[in-house]
């Protein structure tokens, strides 16, 4: 009997369903059912009442549940004590795209710090393909970004899609428009985007968004970063398409407007190396969804 078998059993008891427990544990239902059957065979006792809805434990199952809780609690306590006693502080480096600091990333990282106080968490700003390269070279342990490109050396999970909005100067003809603006209306505008690097970064995503609709922006300028792009908007030089969370950056004379096109979205990914052992991958992943739950953000929960 292993601790994971106890965790499986406790999850089934608490969820009163093999299906719900499998979802909670991020495993398929058939393997979970087999693990519980094997556990019953090893104990020589039936732990659940067959055919009960919702699922109920037998008297011996209830006794085993209480003992399993104690064992799991003791195991976790021993683990924490051992970590604190013999610990040399470990640093985990997390890369991020600049626009993500305007959204929920700070709260996710703060929660991760609280749950892992023995870790030294260092944030590293990286954009586009630099994130992929930094992961492959081991300069960072995980990355939050918007890069769509796939790489065999990197595991990538899309957390959610974020709506894009239009940033315009308060004197712009669109500034007081009550209706969402279409991409067709923007094709002749001077568009600023970022960052100034080749590859499949955010700037390339914005340009491809126009191309998907058969539109070719006539004046498309790529600058070094988000703040510089919004600064150009504030100076009345042109417009900028940014993720919705960027609205928290209140530049004077910059208005944020809705875009009409449903495809005007930018993905947010969490990426780690394929050879990563995953010691902090799952906890970091869980922190993301704890924050999403608090914010009532819809998402398709996935695992690495």
C-alpha cells in the first residue's frame, strides 16, 4: 500500500463519486477504479457499498477513511518538518510576458509564495521566443506567456483566452464610439504593437489577426515594449491593440474600446520543460486555478 492509494481512496470518499474523484485527481476513471479494487483486495475488505448512489462507505470503509486521513496528515507534517530542517533555499525562476503583469499573474505568484515560503521566487521578464529559449537553456523553470509556437522540448498548456481591446487617444474619432470597433475599421490606422523581435510573439499574433480576415494593415509599427506603444497612443501618434487586463494602465488621454471581432483574443500559456520533474509544476498550476476560481473566470482545467 502506498500513500497515493490512500489519497485516491480519500478523494473517492469525499467526492462520493469515482467520476468526480478522478477529475479532482487529474486521472482517468478506469485506472482509479482499478486502484480502489486493488486496495480492497490488499485489505481483504469491501470499502464501498456496491450500487449506492451517491457512493457510500461500508463500516470498515469509514474506519479506514479516518485512519487514512491521519496517515496522510502525518506524512505531510513529516515532509514539511524534514524540508525545513535540512533545507537549502531553492530558487525557482518564472518568466513572464510584460502584459501579464497587468492581469492576475501578480496574485498567482503571491499565492504561490505563501504556499511555498521555503522557495525563493524570482520573476524574469521575457517576451515571445525568448521564453522558449530560456526554458530550454534552464535559465527559467516556468513561463507565463502568449507564444503559440510548439517546441518538443517544452510542455505548454493554454490557461485561457483573453479578450483584446483597442487603445486610442481621447481625441481620436473612435474615442467616444458606443459600438465595438471592427478590425476592418482599423486597417488604415497607424498601429503600434510590441515587442520588437522576430518570431511568433505578440506582434506577430496581432498582424496575423488582421490577415485571418483578409486585411493587410498599411501602417504597422513594432516597438520595444507595451509602455512605449501606449505612450505613442497617449501622444496621439496612432492606436494599439492590447489584452483587456492592460486597461489598468491608466495613461492620460488614452481610452480603451471593445473590439467587435470574436477572434480578437490572445491566449495565455503556462510552459515548463519537458524534462522537468514537476515538483513545483502542479502547485504552480493549482495556484493559477485557485485565483481563477476566486475571480469566477471560466476555464478548461488541464494538467501537464
